[in-house]
C-alpha cells in the first residue's frame, strides 16, 4: 500500500496544496527528506506566485501531479546544512528557483546551463528519483542540494527579490545570451505583466532605451512614469506601429496568449532579434519573408543556469532592481490566483510564508 505524503519521508512539513485541477489550494501535511551531506535546509520566508503556478495547479499543460504544493520563487533562512556543505551556514539568507537537480555531467551542465539538462529536476510538480512527488515553496521549509541554492545578497529585499528567481532570470538570461545587454541599444518589451515589468527594469539597468509594447493604452502612464520606460506603443494602433518601424535592436516578447508576430518583426531593425519568453498554448504563425529580407532572428530562451542566476541576483542588488509586488498572507492565496488569472496584480503576488503559515 502506498504511503501517504506525510509518511513518505522522515521530516514533517506543512504547506498549502491543490488536490485536483480545480486549482483550489488548502492546508496540507506532507514530508521532506532528511538533510543529506550536501543539502541545505531552510525556513521559507517568502514565495512568489508565478503565472506558471496557476497553469500547474489547473493542469493547463496536461501533466500535473496531485497533491501539488506550488512555488519556485523561494527565499528563506538556513536552519541546517549537511556535513559537506561549503557555501552556506545556519542563518544565511538563500533562494531556490525553478529547479533543484540535474545530472551535473552532461554538456549543458558542464557549461552551467542546467535548465537544458535532459535530466533536470524541477522544484515542484516533479518526481524524486524514488518516485515520490517534489513539493514547492508554498510550505514551511525546503531542502535542496547546495548547488541549486543561491546566496542572497545582503541589500536585496526578500519579498521584492523573490520573483527574480523566475521572472528575473527569465528576462536577464536572454539579454545576456543574445547580446542585448549593451548600453545604447533600443529594446522593446511586449507585455507589461510579471515578466515584462522586470524586463523593463533590467534593460534600463543595462543602459538601454526601452519601448513597452502593449494592447492596453491604459498601461502607458504606468510604463513611462512608474517603470521608467522611454516610450510606449499600443500594438493595435497602426499609426503608432508604422511610426516605430525599424527602430528596435531587440524585443523581449513576454506574452503567453496567441498574438501576431509580423507587427513585432516590423519594429526590428535589420539584424534585430525577437526573443520569445511567453508560452502560448497554440502555435504562432511565423512569417518568413521579413526574416529573409532583414536577416532578423526569432528565438526563445529558458531560465538561466545557477551561475547566471547568482550573477543576476548580484546585478539586481547592485542596480536596485526588484519586482513590484503585493505581499499577501497565505490564506489569501486562492483569491490571489483568481486575481492573477484576470491580470489584476501589479505586478507579482508574493506570499509572506514566514509570518502567516502556521502549522496546526
């Protein structure tokens, strides 16, 4: 007979979990493994609510495993370290992002590109090697191998910094990899949500001129005055789009809904790059002719590896880049999910786990 989640591992844990594709979360008792030789155990203080958490709890991608404790933007304080841990000590502030394991030996792992490892282990809604389910950061504590634990910069706020562990690295990594981190470039950011608003801040920190591209005219003032963008384009306004043709060196497209690519390609200069970061449920139509005529690139990007994620956190600490967050108690998580589905947040919910999650 299969063991219950509370009995599968030796260390008792507590969190909030979804039991089915209704996505409704409620209190949940489970267990975590003992602290291994290279493991770091930490009390969870803050956990960001990523839009992918919403997709996972509702089984939008068709592979969800229940019961599910979401959360992969996790900040906490170390409570125990294994005997071979060298990077951390009890009391350190740390972060864990989207993954907690990889093979550490393939070509990608050797190049510090763990997200592309064929044997990567995601932080939640994934399996341990022993077949039990991994649970995420909507919980009282976590344990992970020190390689997948990040040192938290002293001057980086915990709550505002938590979303950087996904939204931050998802926008930072393509800027670095595709050479869009050079001062003086003109970059576009499509979509002004959790990813997009961090992308604007990072591009500005790299010294770029930034244009926000949105279907919503109401977001213009926010983009220009609150986030520091240099220009704002309404993508449904043909006159605005026509006037901006051929002006951008690169674009970060953070939109996960189906949307036309051709207008965005027209905004690029020759040799410009359109980087796809959103994950639409259906394929997008890709017009090839403008690619040929302008030697333009359409590419994609995942999160970065652990080395790059640490560099991103240090960069954000140096340049005062944090997410705009609304901090909530964990008993409001279902309301937050409902609001997130309606895009009713500016721009990221963060759960105050440390102060509001109380075990029975």
